[in-house]
């Protein structure tokens, strides 16, 4: 079942996020089960909203690819993460593409 994953990770900077993104290359080598990723920063924290085909897909991606890059970027602590089943998804007509 598809899920929405939300994450808040206090203390993560845009530079650390970009370092992890460049190392993991998830935009070029899309992880199995990844559907959508949105990241923002507010109040000294990274905020992420993702859509995944399953919670297990995200957990596998984190363990196999993301965790090592997070450590390499010097990110400390643990994120606050939650998963909820998707009730409905809407994509506006004409919306395509990846990074912006």
C-alpha cells in the first residue's frame, strides 16, 4: 500500500541535504518504490514529504543507501518520521519532471 512519509530532522542544513543528495544520486538512480520527494527548511530543521509504494521500500532505501551518506555529511541525531496510508493522490494536469 502506498504511503506518505513525513520527516523532520532538526539541525540539518541545506548544504548537508545537498551533499547527501549528490552522494546518493536518488534523482539519477531512483530508489525502488519512490514516487515523490519534496524537501524544505524551516525553524532550523529539514522537512521532507515523500510518497513511497510502501514503508518497507523507504526503510530499505534508508538502510542500503541513505544512512551512509547521512553519516558522511556529518548529520547527527535522528529524524522524527511518520508514515500514513495514502487516501487520495492528485497530480495537476501538465505537471511533469523532477528537480526544481
